[in-house]
C-alpha cells in the first residue's frame, strides 16, 4: 500500500479511532457491565417493520435498557427515535410496546419522537428532559459515536450494548460508522465554533 493510501486510510479512520479510545472503559454489556447509576437509559431508535414490529437491532436496544432498569441502574427509559420515519412509522411506539412486554412499567417510560438522529436524541435528553447523566443503549458498533455526541452536549454518558451478533448487518454497521463518525465530528466542530 502506498504512503498516500495509508495516510488516506488513517484520516478516514481518525474520528472513529478517537471516539473508540475516548469512550474505552465506559462501554460494556448491558447484562454484566459495571455501570454507575444514571438519570435514565437513553434507548436509541432503529428500524421498525411495516407491521409495527421492531427490527432485531431495535428490540435488542430496548432489551438493553430493560436490563439496566431491572439491575436498578436507571429509574427510567427514554425511548428516542423518529415518531414519523421515512416509512411513516413511529419507532418510539414500537419501543414502548416492547419495553412494556419486557416488564418495564409505563410510569418508567418516556417517549421522545423527535430523536430523528443520535445528535438530536442527545440534545433532547439534555434540553427537553433536563437529564444530566445517561446510559446510552445501542449496538456496540454505534456506541462510541453515540457517546461522543452525548458528551459534546454536556451529558455524563456511559454505553450499554446487547450481545454482539455475528451477522452481515453487524459488519455493515461497523463499516457505516466510519463516515457516520466523520459526520459527527463535523457537527461537533461546528457546534464548538458557533458557541
């Protein structure tokens, strides 16, 4: 590999490498991780099928939040996603139904249908709900970026993930995080310049 290609590859991976290194030790399995208590589990949205069922990744995220609740680490789950996604479906409704099926009481559930992306979810948690600390629930590949975005708005954040599934979608998720983390880096930098 030429020097130019190595430099290009390093530059492409730089934001993801930073996000991973800066959150190391703060990410763990929702079932067994050693977490500090937090104001809430911030459960991030994902795909919902046309019949209203949550995708496997979305169900896993809710399961992670429910596990934190059962362990007494959070007293509430904030279910954040698109209330009207590209397909016209409500991610947060599917998340709430799943959480109730898992035994989380309705009083411990808060829906944020304006979490159209991870950055918006972090801002809504801080500004709309007044949270100061969260345990973000998502797949392992997504947590470094999600945690970086949460920290960028001033949240004390930890990351909880469900078991890692060896599937094509998981591999695709890791690959997609490279450009997605670049986008997050640009947004964070723009916010700091504008502050």
